[in-house]
C-alpha cells in the first residue's frame, strides 16, 4: 500500500452497503466533512474502548516525552476517551478515573511518575523510560498524618 510522508497509510476495504449507509448516516449526524473522517472516528472510538488502564498510561507517558505538560497531554489522551469518567488537574499533575474501576484513580505527574490508587493497594509505580508500566505497586507512600499537613 502507498505510504505518505506523515506516516498515514492508504487501505482499501470492501464493506457491505448496509454498513456504508450507517457510516454515512453517522457522518451526517456528526457533521464530519468526509466519510473517511467518520470511519476514522468510529474506528478510533472502538479501539479506545479496548484500552486497558496500562494502555492509557503508556500512551499518556509517550506523549509526555514530547509535550512535558500533563494538562496538555490530558487533552490529547484523556478528554473524550470512552473509558475515562473523570479528570482532575493539580499543580503539574493529572488524575483520572476510569469507568469499570470505581473509586480507583491514576495520577501522573510532570516528573514522569505514575501513582495508582486502587483502594487498599496504593502507591507509586516504578518504571523505566521506554518500558511498559508495571501496574504492580512497588513502593507505597505512607499517608501524611493530620499534623504533617
């Protein structure tokens, strides 16, 4: 297949006419300028539904290497993601909650640290640059007492 300079690939697929009609109806309902854009959005949404928490964190961290601002990366990776139920912003960090994981959150800092709050199993995740995040908590940070706050 032909490859353009910006790494887009051209593919040709044969689809049933009923499916094409549904894609066209979706395109018109959403106001997309082309059928291709409608298909891109549908495929991206469907594939993002398959993302695991680890996949989302890895994608976030990959973008952090280029952008360095967690709130900007959140716009690209988290906003509009079908698995993300809530996003919170702090000083140089982003915390988000995922559907299907009630009460459990993931926090990512500008210093490239990932913190998991899985209820009783909370702590910082150790990772090395370029490697997948190991979601087994290696080092728990004790909660600050009321006097320390």
